[in-house]
C-alpha cells in the first residue's frame, strides 16, 4: 500500500488505517512530510517531501507518486508512453 501521509488534520486517522493494513500483512510505503518522524514507525519505507502549508502538501506528494508509477510500469515491461485503456476525447469548437 502507498499512503500519502503528509501533515494534515486527518493524519491520525490515516495512521490508524496504516496500522490496520499492516496488521493484515501489507507492506506500506509512506509519502511523508520532512520532520514527521512518527510515520517511520508505521511504514516499511518512507519518502520525504519538503514541509509546506498542509493544503499544498498533495502537490509535492504527486512527484514521488508519479516516479513510483513510472518505475513500476517500466519494470513490468509496460509502455509508459502509450498506456492501455486510455480514453481520448477531442473537443471541437
């Protein structure tokens, strides 16, 4: 499981969810804000993003998530430039 556990008002609830999936045997990768040491106790691996206002944290968390998706896809031998089942639309004015 990948958990975006950056600083936010719902962080404690997210930690509770992480503990539940770990109890069921899942490995957890956490995307956390720099300085948050508590997440390291609950995740197998932690990727840190710079600390900023909590509303902007998801924008910073997208970067490691995109890189993770890219490397998983390339390791599986998938073409990252032409994803399957991508619906394309064209708007004509």
